[in-house]
């Protein structure tokens, strides 16, 4: 893997080679004398601190791509955006999906001559003859190249000598798309498995010990889970959308469209050759419609219509057959990504159940505190009765009861019994009203 990484990464320019490069437009602009720009010397840029020229050059500059052809050979090329657009016949908005400067969700687009794939770390353009993969030091990109080469080498004998194909034959673009789907699904499934390994012990620890540290860890875990679920859901929706649209799947069969275009081109060339070889007919001279009899014109129109109808029916049947093959391929990885989504959904439900359990525990503790506060308030009210009695006996006036020797003891006994009766009455009322379990 290290040797493959060294071969695929673009070479770093050295100081000696950079010194030998020809003078660019930036160097030519810097060589203009100061007196020539006197009219612009006093002007200040409208937006200070924003390098729009640098952003423009970075968007239109050279990018490193890994090119893998149908035989499995790969090479690193550096081309600009417009060259890729002309080479693959793609609009600029499709190439923005592959730009690492932007963050776009997972997308699979079928175009006339290419398939644009943006699945997690795999950003590539698949044609009928080659794969242009955006070069990156990520390990999944290198694994994609190695796996695609291995599968191309393993299925190199699927095309038989007589022109037929084996039952396991898939066109080149489907092989490349299959490897991209497998890489994306395995990457997401690995992240989901790592999240599960980290989540369940943490949630069990939180149920046994509720602390600020555990709550913060669960909050971060839930944020990662929501982000991962959104990415997995987008990949699943993209595959499901392709499976539901026959037109999009038909657009992705690039090999058949290429063969059809070549057959049409060679058919036109042979038709022009037959016309030029006709007796007494010049290709350059215009042919008058009056010179040919109407019966022959009707016969030619009928034969042309029947031929085109037969070719359209034949192509529609083959397209339907290949759509079924592509649908089976997409369905296999739809099951895989749906299983990953079910794992994340189950984990989210477990987190929600844990949060509900914690809320129930906190509510129970809060209810116990309220009950304790209610009992404490009732006891404070009963103790206040003794304060009233003490206040009465502390008044500065003469009462005959104060002169009796056992009067103080009887007052304490009566006040204590009255307080106990009042306290028990309150507790019975609380139980009767079901305010607290006793």
C-alpha cells in the first residue's frame, strides 16, 4: 500500500525545477515598471483582505487526477477544469460536485458520456473507457484504485472469443460504480460500527451514574450520530432514486450508447460510400426528387421506417435487460446501506430511551425532594405551636395558673400532644389526597 501511495501521489516540485520554469503572467506583470501604473497607484481595493484572483486561479488551476482505463492501467495526470469538461462532455455544475473546496451531499448523476459519482471520499468521473478519480492522500482513494484494478484483472476473461459474454459480465462503468458503492458503504458501515462500540458502554455508564461529564460525552456522541445518519440517509435516498427512475439507469449504460453511436456512424459512412459508388450518380450534385419515380420513393420510405422501428425495438429490449442488471446491482448495495441505517436508527432509539430513563430518574428525585420539603414544612408548623405557647407564658402580666406547681408540665404535655395530632392529621390528608406515598 505504501508503494501504491508513492506512485499515486503527485510529485512535489523542487526548487531547481521551479527556477527553470518559464516566466508566467504573474512574473510578467511584476516586471512592469512602476511609472506605467501611475493611474492606478492611488486606487485602493474595494474589498480589503479578499484575494479574488487567487480564488479564481485556484478554481481554474490544474488538479491531480488518477486515470484508470478499462485494462486496469493507472496513471496520475494533471489537467484543468475546462479540459475535463471537454473530455467528458460535462457542464461546470457537475464538476462542482467533485470540487473539494465545496461540501456537497452524496450524488450519482448519469450523463450522456459519463457518470459523476460523489460518494463520501470517492469523487470520480466514470466513462465507458476510463475512470478519472480526484487524487487524494486518503486511504479509501488508494483502496478504490487497487480494488478496481483487481476486479478488472479478475474479470478480464468475461468477454468470450466469439463475441459473447459470460453470465458474470458487467460493463466497465458498472464495475467502477460497484467499487465506488462498495467503498462508500463499507466506510459508512465502519463508522457506524465504531459509533456503536463507543455508544453502548457510555450509555450504560450514564444510567448507573448521572454526571456532568457523562452527559457531555453523550451529547457529543448524539451529534456525531445525527451527522452520520444524515450522510447514510442521503446515500440511501440517492440509490433509491436511481432504482425508481428507469431513465436515469438507462443513461448510465455508457458502453451500449457508445456502441450504438459507433454503429450509427459506420452505417452512415457505408451509406455514403454506396451512394458515391452508384452508377451515374454524383454525391456532390443535387438529386432532383422528380427524377426518381414516386413508387421507389415510397418503397425507400417504408424500408427506412421499418428499419428504424426494428432498431428502436431492439435497443429498447437490450436497454430494459441492462436496466435490470443495473437495478440488481443497486439493490444489493441498497440492502447494505439500509442495514447500516437500521443500525444507526436502533442506536438513536437506544439513546432516546436512555434519555427518557434519565429524565424519569431526575423527576423521581425531584418528587422526593418536594415530598421531603412538604414534610419539613409541616413539622415546622407544628414546632411553631410551642413558640406560641412560650410567647403566651412570656407575657408580663399576672395569671393565677402560673402560681400552680404542675401547671408548666401540663402545658408542655398538652402542647406536645396537640402538635403530634396536628402533624398526623396533615400526613393523613397528604395520603388521602395522594400527594405523597406513605
